[in-house]
C-alpha cells in the first residue's frame, strides 16, 4: 500500500473561496438544510396520502405513484444528467439550480388539479433529488480539507436524519391542521430561501480538466468502488425492508399501535447520535467503525424477532438500529469518495442510482417476507442482505474501506 496515492483528493488545491485547512461551516449547514428539504420532500406524500387522495378524488393506492415516480426518475436520470452537466456547469450553479427546482416542484404539486399533474411535479422533484445527491458529496470533498471529510459529511448528512425524525412528521401535522397543499408551499418557500443563502455562502470550486465528463467506466474498474456500490445499497435494502413494515412487525409482537410512531422517532433521533459518532471517527477509524456499525445492524435484525416483544426490548433495539444505520451512511459516503479517487464524481453518481434501487427493492423484499414468512420474521429477512453486505465489505476492505490514519499506526 506504500506506493498508492491518497484517494480522497488530498493533493488538490483548495476550492476558490475556501480557506486551506478550515471547514466552511456556514456552507455545510446550508447543504444540510438542503438535504433536509430533499428528504422531507421525498417522504411527505406518504404521510399526507389520505388528504391527497380525497382532494384529488383518486384511490390511496394511486397516490402511491407520487412516491414511486419520484424514485423511478432518479434511477433513470441521475447518472446521465450528472455526466452531461458535471464539468460543463459550475458545481455551485448546479446546487443552486437543484434547490430552485425543488421549490418549483413543490409549488406545482401544491397547485395540481389532477393526479397526472401532481405526478409530473414529482418527476421534476425526483430529477432535482438525483442531481442534488450526485453533486453534493463531491462538492463537499472539494471545499473541506481531506482530513476533515468525514466530519463534514456528518454535518451535511445530519439533515437526512433530522428530516426522518421531525421533518416529515411536522409536514404531516401541518397538512392535517391546514391542508396538504400548504405543506408543500412551505417546503417551496424553504427551497427559495436556501437558494438565496447558498448563493451567498457556498464557495465556488474550480476543477482541473473540468470540461471532461465523469468516466463511469474508469470508476467501475476500481474494485473499491464496486464493493461500496454494492454493499451500501444492500444495507439500504435491509433497512427499508423492515422500516416499511415496522407497524405489522410491532403488532405481531403484541405491542399497541401507538408504538409505531414512537419507535420510528427513536430510530430517527438515535440516527443523529450515530451521525455524531461517525463525525468523530470517520477520518481516524473508518474501517473499524463501519464494520462495527454494520455488525450491530446485523445483530439487531437477528435479535428483533426474539427481543422485540416488549417495550423495553423494542426501544433498545430501535435505538441501536438508528445509531448504527445513521453512522454507516457517513462511513460509506466517505468511503465511495476515497475509493473513487480522481473519478469520485462518477463513483458517487453510481451509488446515487444503486441506493435508489436498494430502497425500491427493499420495500418489495419486505413485502415478500411479510406474505411468505409473516410479519414477525421480517427482521430475519433483513439480516440476510446485511450479512452479505458485511461479507462484501470485509472482502473489499483494501480498496473500498482502507484503514484510517490511527488504524494504520496501531
């Protein structure tokens, strides 16, 4: 390993507007808020499904197309658009454009007279979602010192967990108290405000050879990229297999229906704790930390059918689940950027697509487990892809999950 160059861009010049060795906290906070808005936008229709169904005069199952269309368009457009625009459009401009596209999508959705128009609005939001996550992580890697990348990722991606914990629930409550349309108007206003703030605080970056499109072929030739791009989505698949059907699992365990909302909040809040831990360890102990987090996920899923039958057991398992899942996202995001090296844009774009596939397949996989094995055994079904992911991570640890500075010294 002594002859390999650092894979996280440690030799590149600092971005224009960013000081060498200093973390641009205001820029990271704006990006975290953008992530919060994106995830809240993605999840909100599920919480407002009955109101949207009644207002548009369609079945609730049909309203589910708002979520399905959102995810599907990400899969089909994230990579082509990132290849088309990256290097041709400045990264700051891309980020500003995605924030404004979110705002426009939510305004159009709030004004939609029919389901067809609403689906069209969601397609625009899905395109913006894919571009945001394709652009954001490589951008962060260019505006922060290489030795602080894990900490920076933890700050930005905390917006995801906050959206899971409070964003979607607050939006749902607002839709119940006012109207579902009001919730999306508020989200649109947040998007415009974020674009205005981003214009002022996000530093511009200059990339050498920026006229070249990201090379997917070159990224796929890197064994570490393949390992992360397969293992990470498998963890998302496992998570959403049980997360989507947590209510049937808890009911099958003899717990009251009220535990569903509480347990999901526990997962979201503990996810913030996991992200905080990841921010402290992602740069110094990345390999040991990610293996520990995934090992804890595997243990939780394996124990849930047996220990998740009491309130105490459920809360303990949910807390560990949320913390481990929140942490592994930070470790894997940093890992794909390191593994991609000079092709990190393309490598990150690949994971944006594979993660969406993992989320989509996860819900279907959980449904199959529900109908074939029963709700109580869904966690064991989730344990299987988790175990496969852990095996891939161990096998591909050299390229995909290299040891950190302190791990090497030890």
